[in-house]
C-alpha cells in the first residue's frame, strides 16, 4: 500500500476513515514484521558463510523495515483516526485547512519514504543474493530470487529518483510481487525449517552420543 489517496474532495478524505483502510494498513504492518523476522533468521543462519555480505545486507533490511513500518503506523493511526475525521468534523475553515495541509504534506513525505524504502529493500536483496548463490540447490534458488528482486527494484528506484516514468513503472504491479517476493519467502520458510530441523537432529545425536 502506498501513500494515502489524493484528498481533493470530502469523499476522498472519508475513504481514509474507512475501517478497510485501517485493516489493510494493519495487515501490511504485520506482514512487514513477519518478513523481517524471516530475513533475520536467514541472515543469522547464513552469517558464517558470508559475514560481510549478510551483515551489510541485513542493515539495509533493517532500514527497509523502519521505512515501511513507520508510514503504515502513521496511515493507520494519525491519518485514519485523527486527521481525516477531524477534517470532516471541523467547521472552522482555518482548522479544516490545517488538517488538509497535514494530510497532503504527509502524502508527499510518504511518497519520498517509499523511494528510500525501495532502495534499501533492493540493496538488501542485492547483497543477500551472492551469500546464497554459493550454496546447495535450495540456497542457490533462494539466491536467484534475491537477485531477481534486486534486478527489478533498483532500476525502478533509479527511475523514480531521476524522474524517468518509463523506468520507474517498468517493474511495478502485483505480478512482480507474486513472481519474486512470494516464491522467495516460501523458499526461505522451507530452508529455515530444514536448517532448524537439521540442527535439532544434530543436537539430539550429539547429546545421545555423550
């Protein structure tokens, strides 16, 4: 979910107070947390194999999480529960103008944070990719999806920063999320489960032998 929709009319402001808008913000908030936990687990397990790549990549993922969670929280609470309802209820023109200014200003800030978020997200993928590509088949597949996501996100960020609409919109859309992000995290889940099960088995065997 991007920044709040344009607020040129009362109808559009009212959409910001819709429970569906709040629920969607909350769902994406939770999604970001779970994705970050998966990346944290992957980085912790893979750190010994490529410490510099994993440590640097994880810092970018940490930045991505902050830049993603903060706008979701502002959308769900400040915009949806405070500013938009106050604008709709205000009778004083000055007060209404103030709330409208806050909503519009936040939309511009959220758009800028979105660009920074995608840069951090793409950089994290770019650094995690070679850390996994040197592993077994499953790890190589994970690395390939990290590389795929980096290849689609970083050019988009360049297009947004340079104001090249053709490049900025070249890899946008839900299809890219389905093609790149969903398979990546599905494979990460399988891999983390395998690694955890393998460690449990080795630990049990070691204790039994002792």
